């Protein structure tokens, strides 16, 4: 065999190895995978808007088998970034359509979170949905046109006893991953408390304030029944404080 033919064959041992024509730059030394590999699109690995953490986490989630745990607690235990950064990366992936999280009630009344990984998302589909999704009814401020000055002055001079200034509400925890579905579930749970105890007819202000705290419980897989028990047991004799 001619020497130049042997050189061509030797150079073709790695058909996927690409050398640039000029010096510098990246050189790929690839070997084709035959087992334990995942096909991931460059639209994710070279995404222009996702952070490096979100890209890496998205690639990791796509490589997991069906049924694997992909919640914040599990991922934070697997990687050194911690729950706050993991939650932020998950929100990025959801905003760009690579991830969906849906809450589902299973037999027994417990609510679990299903994580759906999308390897071919429609561009910004989830991001547009999040921006278009209305806020929970209890959290939306009600805008009213101010009354004319004479009417407002007359209302202030009526004999109706003045209410005490509302005391500041105590701080509540917030969920690390506040999806619209999670917040709506928490709002519905609070709105239904009045059926368990008439005294728990919460005002719009109280409901909006408590919703993040209930959402944080649900996010940690606390069952709705346990949340209701915590909110309705051991109430003070005088009942909850009325608010405007």
C-alpha cells in the first residue's frame, strides 16, 4: 500500500475528530457513544439567555430516567449550588419552556408535584404563559376611582366609629419556586377554611398575605389536610382578628 494511502487511513481512525485549519481554538476528540448517552439539542447547551447553571441543570434533568426525583431538595443534595440557586435555575428552565411543574392530587388526597422535562420546547412558551397568567383573585388589587372631595369629607364626618389602624401582619415564609398553579392552590385552600370554621372567613388582605406561606408548606409536600389542621386547630376563643 502506498505510504500516502496508509497516512490517510491512520488519520481516519477518529472520523469525529475535527482539527481547525489554523492554530488556536477548540479541538474535539470525540468517540461515538454506544451506551448510556443522552441526545441534547444545541438550542439548550448553547442557549443565549439561560445561565450556565440552568443549562447544566437542564442537561442533567434530560439525562435522568422517567420517574426520577427532580425536585429542589433532591437536586440541591446532588449538587453543591444549594436550594436557592437550584430553584432559580429551575425557574429559568420553566420560563424558556424546558420544564413544567404540575401539581396533581393522588388517591388519599395528597398533592404531589410532577416535573415534565421538554427536550424540544416551543420558544418562550412557558415564559409567555407566566406573563399572561392572571394573579390569584385574592392577590389582585382592586382599583377604584377616588370619590370627589365633598363626598369623601362627608363620609369621614359620619357617626360610624373609626376602626383601629390595622396592625402589621407577621412575616410568612415564601416558596422557593412560586408557580402560578402552586399559588392558586394555596389561595383556594385558604378560601375554603370558612367551611371548616365560620370564623375563618379571611379578608382579601389576609388571604393575599397568607398565600405564600401556605404555598411554601405545599411545596415541601405537606398535605393540604395537614395545612388545614394547622390553621384551624387551637384557635383563640375570640377568633381571628377582623381586618379590612
